[in-house]
C-alpha cells in the first residue's frame, strides 16, 4: 500500500488546505477574544430606554384618541341611530328615546335624557357636556318690562288707509315713532334699499337694533303698501347656500333648515320647522315670504 501518495498534494489542494488553516485560526481568535455569554447588550431598564418607551406609548395613545370619532355639541332630541351607536348608546336605550320623541315630547335637560333612555351614569357624564339645547331653555329671557304700547298716552289705532307706506317713509317721518332716533331711522332706510323695498311688515323686525316693541309702535304708523315682488324658492329643492340668501337668515340657521329637510326627506308644511333651534317667530314668518312648498 502506497501511504506516501496520501500526503502528496498538487498546488490547488495545498491552497485549499492553507485557506482552511487560516479560517480555523480566525475562528480560534474570535472565540478567544470575544465573550459569548448570555449577558444582555441592551438594558431596557435604563432611564433613556424607559423615557423612549414612555414617549412611544404617549404617541400611540394620542394616535388611538385621534382615530376616535370627535364629539361636537348636539341636540339630543335629534340624534340618529348611527349617532347613538357612536356615542355608545345601546339600541334599547335609543328606542326609548325614539318612542318618547314620536309622542312629540322633548328632552330639555340631561336629567330628562337619563330618565327617558335609562343610560348609565358613567356614559351620561361623558356625553352630557356636549348636549346643546335651544337658547330659550338654557338662557330664558326675562319678561319684557315695557308696557303695552297700546296703553301709551295718546295712542290711537290707525287704519290701513291712515298709515304711511313703509317703502316711502322718510327718516324724519320714522323718527316720529318713540324709540326710533337718527341712527335707527337711517338703518331702516338702508335696510329698505338693501331689500330693494319691503315686501311685508314682518321684515321690519329684522332691522338690527330695532326692538320688537318699537317695531309694533312703528307698524301702527307705517305699513307696506307697495310691496316688492319676491320669486320664492322651493324649500324641498333649495340648498343651504340658497336658503342663506334670504335676508336675515344666517348660514348656520340655513344649514339647520336644510339638514332638517334632508333628515325628513321632505317638508310638507311650514309648521314642521317650528322646532328648529334658533328659528324665532319673526324669522319663521320671514322665511315664509321667500320660500314655498311645491307639490
């Protein structure tokens, strides 16, 4: 048996053996100079790591809160089933509210809402700060201390023929009414120009700064005899922007009227609007001059 042949290598084999030896030496050096024990390289309890983790948790919490539906002030009398769902109100609780409203009854306080829906105190504490009731409920006005203008000294009720045309009245004539001075008389004339003429006596209530009892005095002296013709809008097709073009109707009130119509799909009678928040008697009468209900 030729043993020597096993120890005879060509050039390529010798290079391979040399590379293997070199690799083994590198592994031995690594093993000798590096510590491969189980010691942790990252100390998660260090103040820096704890501060970073707190910051990450805070950002995560803020992101979760940002994704939640935002709450805005709302009238609890008009919530929908979807709104109730987003508020955390159960279907049974919403059905109680719906039944109550279908009987033409109104929620006027958070206690009313609690008694009708029977929601938990914890949920009521969360959502009740967002309840928004009509101003006549939250801020009732004191009774007018001014006496009835009809009982004033020298008062005499005038007929239509005796009254001056409101569309032709001068500043001097308007100032003859108690409560209307130089500033208000100018304001009435300017408003008349803006309207291109009054259509109805009710429009006088919309003059800024003119108190209702003063308007009543004025309407015993003046009335619209040459009314301006108005092209009426169909309330069931008018947009919020269209409704906002009505003199004296701000956009937020126009939007409420539009939303009220959308919610009910159609308005069949103007009397359906009398429960809209912010729609006073004078504004209710005013919009009927500019709106119609087509079949």
